[in-house]
């Protein structure tokens, strides 16, 4: 009986082992796929559906890396990749240290979808059309994202399709969210009425019933219309007077707020766009007289207020320098991928180091040597580096006696509050949604015909 059973089981077991070995070899080939392999597969899919796949070859590793490094790893919301293809951008995103559970890839082509699933075990890959992105992500419990990284051929798409996709993306992106798109065109995929189309899609039937005020990079040289800066000292009235209209369609109109400019004692210019709207929206929470506001971010702003007006400000590129050092310097080579979780002890150590003699450049190299000598764990090095940079920023720009009012994303504001406390300074967190109140305040200064809708 036993011998008969083993005889019957033998072929079945052999087939199972051979199948597992085949699957293992296939997965190893996928993970080790070289550029020629990817081009062959991508070109084959393009031949089959050129209207859906906008390029004959996948993104190069240089382009993929350039796109991936635009993602802010300090955010906690998911990152969505549109058009995963053969996985070149996916691979670059994961190589930055982005945790695999924060990434979701959307791919429409069935063969590419299956290949991505095999190539990246544990990655959430969704098959579907980006025009229905909100609906596709709902079963995953995702209703807000920190970034959308798109390899879709938006410029080659019909305008209606392009508008649908971009509208879905912006419906998910919150304050500070990033839409990252490459294009082979000399014009932006949003050009040629793109801004107006997206705005119409977002507002729907409300668009003709309410006044529309926008602020931030929409008023920059790369935005809808470049709006000149107003100079410090400035307040609500001056910022409102600096707003400029954009007109389109059947007599429709919206207003774009200006940024704010300032020259320091040496005559060097500094600028902000968007932060001024947050500041005026927080005026009710700020005491009269002298006050200091800090808005942490890629380019942190330290703003000196006087009687409800922006008197002066300074910008620190702390967030951007951290990202560059983390991803493109010798310091980043020691840091474990996916090690961007906050380590309180390492962050505190970086803050203490920033308060010692030697200067920033010397302290930065010390982050490398402390990692080499095992004094700071590789997984904790990002927090140590962050402590050094934020510590130096606070030492240079924070007032000694005033309470610092903080506006920004909760995680980042928490780091600055911790750093300020370590330096013996008091801080107070303001409502991060103050930008909404700021926009309402600007709308109240519109000419009466606009304010009435």
C-alpha cells in the first residue's frame, strides 16, 4: 500500500518541483531583466496597442531615477505610479527607500500588469484605467495620496481623456502633494487650456456660482499666469490688490494671488508663493505685535510678523538638501533602503551635534564616519542627518525668546517642535488648514461683481 502510494505520488511530486523551479527561474529573469529585455517586451506591447502605449521603449534608468527622486519620502500617504510598464520607474522608486507598502502601481495592459506582479512580489499592482483612478483605489482604502508619478503619454491623448486622468489625480492629491510627469513635448501636458479644463472638472456646476481664488505655484512662471511678487512689508490688503485674473471660455474668470518678495540686509532677494496665503489665514491665531512663524518644508520659511503684516522672512533649503544628501551623496550609500522612519534617539543626537563646534559641513561628514564606525545604525542615519540639518537651521534662523508658531504637515511640524524644545525654545502648532481661511479672506477683497459670484 505504502509503496503503491509513493509510486503514484512520485510523478506528481516531480511535476510540482519542476513547476516551482520554472517559476523560480522566471522570477529571477524578471528581477535581473536588462535594458534589452525590457525594450523588447515594451516594443512588442507598443506594436500591439500603439494608441495606449505612448513610447516604443521604457523609461531609461536616468529618467526613472530623476522622476523617483522628486517623491518626498517624509510624507506618509501612498505614492501612485501610473503606467508601470516593465517596471523601470517602479524599480527606481523602491531604490530611493520608498517602502513597498506605500507604493501602488496602476497598469492597464494585461501582460505588463502580470509581469509587474511577478517581478515585484509584495507590491500592490492594480489593473485598470487611470481615468477611473479614484474608483480603482477605493478597495485599497486609499482616498488621499502624497504623489502621483506618471509615465502616461498625456500629450498624445485626446484632451478629454487627459482632463479626466489629471482631474482624478488632483482629486487624490492633498496640500503639498506632487504630480510628477515627464514629457517629450516642449509644452506642458497642462498647456493649451489644461489648467482651465482641470479647474472646470474639479468644480463642476459650482464654477459659475462662486468666486475663485488660487495661490501658490499656479501664479509662477510655470503656472497658469505669472503674477508679480508684492514686496515686504505687506499684509492682506496689498496681497489682495496684487491678485490678477485669468479668463477663459464663456466669460469665466478666476483670480491668482501674488507671491511675496523680500530683500535681506545684503540686498539678496527671497521669495515665497503660497505660504503668504497660509500666513494671512492664520492671523486670528497669532498675537498682535511681534511674532515668528515657521513653515517647514522643502524650502522652509521663517517669517517675522509685525502687527499682522509680513515684515521680513528667510528661506532655508533644509528639506531639499536632506533629499539630495539622502539620495545622491556618499552619505546615502550607508543608509538602509526604506529606513526613513523617525528614530528619536538618532534625531536628538543630530540636534546635539548641530550645537557643537565645527560647522555644518564638518558635521555632515561626521554622519558618514559615525555610520562607518557603527556609532549610528544605518537605519537611523536619516534621522541623525535630519537632526543635524534642522538643528543648524534653527540655530541660524529661530529667535531666542519669541514663541515660534508652526504651520505645516503634522509629521514635519512634529520634528521642528521637537528640535525647538531641545534648543530651549517654545513653539505652538497652528491649524494646517489655514490656507482655506486665507483664500476666503482674499476672496472677500475681490471687486463686488466677482465676490457676488
